[in-house]
């Protein structure tokens, strides 16, 4: 497991945030999360298989937003991931806040600073917890 995943998820949940997984994965996501003892942190899971659409397609993100029992628009939701197109540009194009996990410091180059808001680049989930404020 990646560093600080559990700590970051615990911090986000302790603040009353609703968490979900949006993944280009199949039905094996559920047992995978269980095996790593992470499933309890998430309120829902949307896979490309269950949504009939894969990131970066807007439909998978809209399906995830629909999982909340709240009237939300994309601007009310944050997405966290580690792929530039699927996890940063795609959700931002819908109006979502997007955080890009950059464990290796690859996104600090001058070129990347022109296309990625460096305020939304994090090293791990603990960093996300410090940046997200519940409504």
C-alpha cells in the first residue's frame, strides 16, 4: 500500500466527508479494497465496468456524483488521483476540484507548472486532508 493512505482516509472521514472510489476497474475492486482493509472508508464505489464508461469520460464522474444522497453539482465534489488526463483534466473540465497525487515530484517542472495548478498537487492523501474544507 502507498504511504499515508490509511492516515489520509482516516483524516478525511473524521472530518465528516463522504468518500467514494471512481476507478477504471472491474468488479474485483471490492475484494481488493477489502483485502487491504480500505473498504470501510468509502461510501460507494463506481467502476468503469459498473458505469459503462471509463475515465476520462464525463459519465463515470456523473455516476459517482449521483451516488451521494445529496443534491450535488460537480463544483461541490473533489476528485483525487494520480493520472494527469483521467484524474486531473477530466474532472476539472466538469467543474470539479481535482487533486493530483505526485509521489515522485514529477509535476514541479516548469512545463507542468504551466498546465497544473500547483496548489492542487499533493504528495499523498494526508496532504489532501489539509486542503479540503467541508461545506
